[in-house]
C-alpha cells in the first residue's frame, strides 16, 4: 500500500527531508530529491517491517484529500513536494514450486530479467506481486 510523503526542499545547507504524515516517526533525508525519495522508501519499508514484526497494526494510508483536510498534515505539507511512495515488500520465506511455462514465455522472461540485472525468480516474483496488487 503506498503512502503519501512530503519531500521538503533543502534550507540553509540542509538536505532534502522526507516525512510521512501517516507513519509517525518515519523520516528520512538525502542530498538530492531522488536520493531522498529512495532513502524514504527504505525507511518506510523498514519502519513498516518493524511494526509488523512487533505485531503492531500498520497505519492506514490516507488519501491526499484527507491529508489536505487535516490541519496538522496540511501545515506539515507547506512548501513540500507531495510524493507517493510504495514500500518494498520485505522478503518472506521462499517456497519452491513446480510450474510449467511455455518455452517462448520463459525465454522472454529470462531476457527481461537479464536486461534488468535480476534473476529469473526475482523477476517472476516481482511480476506476480505486481499482478496481485
């Protein structure tokens, strides 16, 4: 589930800062907008994984309209760039399965995985995760 982040431009020599209005205590920063967003994705992923590992419920992600209607979140967004960030799934326990796949589909899959620099299994798992939502 993606979360809305507020990416704050640098001020007085600081780095780009990132806050998540729906995930208390989850903040990040980076020297550039891009590195700040990637660091925020890692921070969000880790923060949510810690909550889940502790048995705590994951905070619900609000829509932008809901955040704009919230005076505290609206104030936090002042001067920030709104960015939607989807956390990375934390790895679970791998399970070996036996499936039959059309040879041509498998060849295209291998070519696409190689082009992205990932293994066949990683590519297929990402495709299945994306398809499952």
